C-alpha cells in the first residue's frame, strides 16, 4: 500500500490504523537501515582517500594539483553546474 496522500484518519478503523502504523514503522526501519549502510560505505571511501593522500604526501607528491585548484575555482564561481569557464 503506497501512500501518496495522508488518509482521512477519522475514516479508518482501529485495525487499519494499526496496520498503517506497522507499515510506516517497517518502512522507516528499512530507510534507516539503508542510511546506515550508506554511511558505512562513505566512511570506508573517506578512509581510503585519506590513506591514499597520506601515501602520496609521504612519497613527496603534490596533494593539490592545478586541476584541483581550477575545479575549486569553478565551484566557488558557480561554474561547476556545467556553465562555461569563459562566459
């Protein structure tokens, strides 16, 4: 049962209210579980990136390239959304 709009609560029986509460609780638990999984993946990816940056630094490589600076410049000037760099 997909809810596009919230039902008229006065027209629902006690059992329908209980069923709706159960359904929404299950849906919230699924969303919460998915969110925790995504946060875990993000944490793993960030740790890998930090590890790579640390290794690059130890190897004497530049941490920030010219392309990184240009990308940051584009973001700060609002050109990151696909706008041309030379208006």
